[in-house]
C-alpha cells in the first residue's frame, strides 16, 4: 500500500471536518517551509493543533558544537538548537475527562514508540503528551489519532482546553449524579465552536459530581460545574452550581458563583454565552491579564452575570444543547460478576490495596488506581494496561489529574490477579495520590519556562520517602505533594498539602536552584483554599523540608487535624523557624552539588559569573534591600493569618516599595523612601529600560506595583483582596531577585571583559 493509499484509507475512518483540518494543517507546514507563512501566524496555528516547542538545555548530551543528540528506539538523531523546525517538540493529545479506551491507548502507545521517545506522559489536566515529536510527523500522527476518535485540536493555544472531570464519576458514593455525559457534551460542543475562536487567552472547564471532595477541582477553573439536585413539585431536577473566573497561575483566584443552580438543559447554552462574553470583553492587548479571572475582577460578578444573561437571551436555538440528555450512555455490563474484595496474598499487596483500591457505589465493584511515577509510562506498559482494561474493567480507563490511570468496574475477586499483572508491568507501587506519589509539571526537563527541576525533585522525593515508607504515619502518607518548575502552578501546587515552585537565588556570585514552599492549600472542597509561600529552601534541601514538616505534623497534630489546620494553628512564623537551618546552601567550595539542579551535571548558571570588585560593593546593598522586603512580606503573611487584612496588604505594598527602591539604588538612582518617588524612580531606572523584564515575567510583575500604587487597593483591603496583593507582592519580589541576578551577571561580564582586554604600553603605564 502506498503512503497516499494508506492516508486515504485512514482518512476514511476520521470525521470529515477533522480530516479536512489535518489536511489544511499539513498544507500550512509546507507553506511555512517555503517561507510563505510568518512565524507568529504559524505558531498560533500549530498551538491550536496541539504542537508545542520544548527546551533542550537539560538532560541531553552536548557535543560542544551546539548540536544535541537524542536517543530514540530507532537510533540516534542529531538536531541543532532552535525552534520546532530544527528540533523535535511536544504534542499534546486531548483526552476529555481522561476517558480512554483500550484501543485508543494502544494507538497512543504505537505513536509514542514510533514518533516520540517511547514515553506517554499524563498531564494534570488528564491529557497525554508525547515529547520529541518532529513537526513533519504531526499530520500523520493526528490522522492515526483521529481514526480512533481522538483529536489534538485546541489542546493548546487561545482556546477551550481539555474539559476535565472527576475520574470516579458514575462510581462515586457522594456524587449527586454522574457528570460523564455532560462533560462529554461540553467538550464536543465547544470544540471548534465559532464562539470560542477569538479568545485572548486559554479557557479551562471542569466538572465535579459533588461539592466536598477534591476530584473535580472546580474552584480554580474558568468554568467550574458542580452537580446538584433540587426537588421541584416533588420531582428531582438535575443541574449545576456554576463557578466562573477561577485560576491558579502566578496569582491564584477563587472562582465566583455565576448561578447557584443551572438546570442541566441550560448547561451548554450558558457555557456558550459565557464564551461569547469572554471573547467580546476579555483583554486583547496584555496577555498577562487576558484570562477570564481578570475580566471578572474588572467587571464584577454582578455585571458579568448580566452580560451572560443578555447573551443567552440572544442565542439561536441549537439542538445539541439537549441531545446528550436523551443519549446518555447505558449502565456498563461488566465482564465479571460483582464480588467482595479478595484478601491480599502478601504484605506488599495489602499495602497496595490500602492506598490504590477504593470501593464503588455499586456493591462488589472497585476502582483501582495505577501509580505512574512522574506521570510517565512506556509504550509497552501502556499496551499492558490496555489489555488489563479489557480483561478486568469493562474497558473503563481514565487518566487523573494526579497523573495516574484508574481502572473502574473491577470485581473484588479480580483484584489480586490485577495486582499481579500490574506488578509484572512494573506498575504495582502503592501510595497512589499520596505523599509517596508526588505530582510534577515537566519543569526544566522540557518546558521553556522552567526555573528549577520539578521532576528531579519529585523523583528524589519518591526515592527518599519509599526508603522510610513503612515508618510513615498513615496521616502523613495521605498528604498530597505537588511541585512546579515556575510560578505557573501547572502541577496545581497552590492546593496541595505541600507545594513547591521553582525559583532562583544568587549566592556568592553563583546561581542556586531553590524551591518556594507553599503551605495551607486545601485539596478537598474542589480546591477550596490556596496556600501561600512560607519560605524558600535550596532545591537539594527540599526533601529535608518535607521530612521536617511531616515529622512535626505526625508528632504534634491533634486528632483528625489536617495539615492545613495544623499549619494555621502552629503559625507560619514557626514553620519558617523550623526551616531556618536548611534555608541557605553551604559555600560552593564546601558542597558544589547545591549549585547544580537535579539530574543536570552542569553548574546552575549560564556561565562563570565571577565576582568583580564593583559587584562586590553593590551586591550587599541590594541583597539587604531584598532581605528587608522579604521580612516585610513575612510580616504581612503573619498579619493576614491573624485576620488583619488591611495591615497585611499594607505590609505587602511596603515590601514591593523596599525591593523597588533597592533596585533603583543598585542602578545608581537616588530616591527617598516616599512611595510616589519610589514608584516614579522604579519606572524610570528599572522598568522603562527593560531591566525588570525577563522571558518568563515579561512586564506583568512590574505592573503589579504600579496598579497597587495607583488604586490604593491595600487601604482597607478585604481578606480576599489582601490575599491577592500578597500573591502579587511575592511575584514582584521573585522578579526583583531575578532582575538582581541579571544585573549582577551583566556587571560581572563587563568586569571580565575589561580585565581580559590587553592594554597598550602607554595605558599599562
């Protein structure tokens, strides 16, 4: 069969509109090769097809010529540094609410083996990512996915991203009803919809079957939908609590209630109306403020509610709005009869059953969680899981936001055989979703925004904790730990019991990877509360930070006390005192490992920065200012914790001013400690020349100071406003640290250039 014939046969199994889109994308690739399509246009085109670029400065072999060698099952390939054109990239595959059939999983395994590096990566939005994929291969990859009903369309870009939902929907004891049909309907309805094609930024939706559990995490989404039932005229009516404008990212925001009860037949038109409002009124110029949460802040929830109602009243009727209500899937017909959970045959299996097996609402059936370390499994393991789905779980597989996969409808008598098969695949680890199973974003491994190696930390934490797993308190084992490589919270660290986000610090003229530790997050109640940064530790000490905190929690917690409540009772100042002995790295000469990131043999720096005499005079002053700003921010946290919201917001504002003034003086500017003067001088000496702009933050963190100074929002701030101001102040301070490092590095390079220049004899004299 020729390639063309093969493509035609394959295309015959794909929906016609999807096939046309893939053909058009393939044409765009050819036009880009010919230089007839600009970079900006093609970038958005490929992003909307799920194709991302990725970084290559970590984990790959360097031959000293700028070339990088990648090893694949088929052999080695060498590509130069650059964009998706001269180096492979990443393909994100949309898996609505994580539901995947064995046939689909097998196709994904084939693609990982043939086009990628043999690894399927599960994301925190229940997607699959394939890394190291060549742009020329993406159309064929898309066709093979399309032939089994999977698309990459709008997995990335300014579009409606993957619709996520509780992986236990339909089997959960506490749900109001199964949200699976509604999640599928929303995903299908909004995919490629004309009203979703002109967003300024991405849009994320999530479903939960109940309010109290964490599985849907609806409170930090642009659109969160929580199942509810009401009795009207003696009849049970299904509907949803509709939440809008939530988000994590750099500054987390809790979603607001759009309506307490939206009847299920109004779900899709309400979502459509909200999308139209977002497209029409959302920010178009500044990407930093283009998410729906900023529109809610700008308009207020009442005004947004009125706009959505107005749009809804003007929508043309669409039969798809209620089609899914009449076509809800029938109850599954499991292959095995229900039966009680069989007794484990070994200690390892007993431990695994205790953490990875949960009973369904349907007697005699169970949901089994398969722990995937770092969210990764190989093509061979994926095929094995697909086979087990056929044998034990009525083909009912779902990926989870914890980066695992669950098998549903497993009869109790089948659990031992399933465990044995998983263990043979290397997937029999216990501790799913708990402390032994940390969640991580890609971090510096492949993400261009990564500051520190979140995957490296997760791997080290798994290794160190499993050594002492038998001695861990059961309450400690249940804790969730998540780490992100930067501020963006892709691992959802803000709602973890223990959250980490990567930052950089300069110590003795060298950069050191650090992690900010976030405590106080609440995973239950659909992500009901966000944690705050309580301190920074060198990356190498992050596992020790986990040990110190969990040991103290195990020893001093009250009965049934959550870590969130324990930290609140103890106070964050006490936590900082606990971490103080590990908060600073040793000098480079004593232990250089602190100056390397996890999994990277190179020094954590862009070059030998050195320390010039000029920098030696200036560094202490600016570092003192940043330290003083840090202290003010800690004080703000303590005040917020005690309920003094306005005082906390005022202290956070002062922290930003102190850091800004320190940077101004570092650059030779003169300024008095008067807010108007500091802000004006910061704008003139630091912000306007671009010193505060880096590839990650660009200019948004600097604007936090200007906006707060102009609005005076810190005066009389509410608790919610104070929390937001503290988050913004933390990001401003981290940007100030990064700015200082860049300035010091530039000064060191200038000094080095001056010293290596060979003067003439006259100059030498």
